[in-house]
C-alpha cells in the first residue's frame, strides 16, 4: 500500500510510540504525517544533497551498521535526529566494473587528512 503520493521515494518509516503518526525520510529530509494519511508535514527543509537530516550516508550503513539517524521521543511529541553536513567532504570516483557496462559512481569519500564532516 502506498502511503505518500510524492514522486520521490520515502524510506526509514517509523510509527510514533503512541501509533498516531508515521515519520520517514525523503531526499535527506524528515517528514511526519498522521496515520490517517493526510496533512504531511516537512520537518526539515534542506535542499542540498550534501545535507542529511536523520538520513544515513554509506559510511554509517556500511562501516557502522547504522540503519537510522532519527528517533521518536517516548511521548510521541518530538523527534531527535542527527544532522550531517558533507559539503567539505571530497568526491571520489568509484569504478563499478561490470563486465559489459562499467560505470563511475562519484561518492563523498574522505581520504586520510581530508575533512570528514563540517
């Protein structure tokens, strides 16, 4: 069942502890809406791909086994989240050597001595 009508995918859904709302991440921003499905509210409004609000980057998922960077308060009134700014992290080309169609994926990837987060 589809919960949002947005063209961009949403992920990391969580029900509030009281079950009245659901939260999710879309394009590195946090959203919340009542379980009735109406009145979506955007909690964060960053527009750069280098800013993460409650979302994770590949390092958290791959190296730290973290799957989420936001959490509801026990009383369902607040959401706490990690805000990451990767603006100064250098981009590194990663070659994906598929046998017939190799590709290059540009990832934020700090090397030794590079800035990691701002």
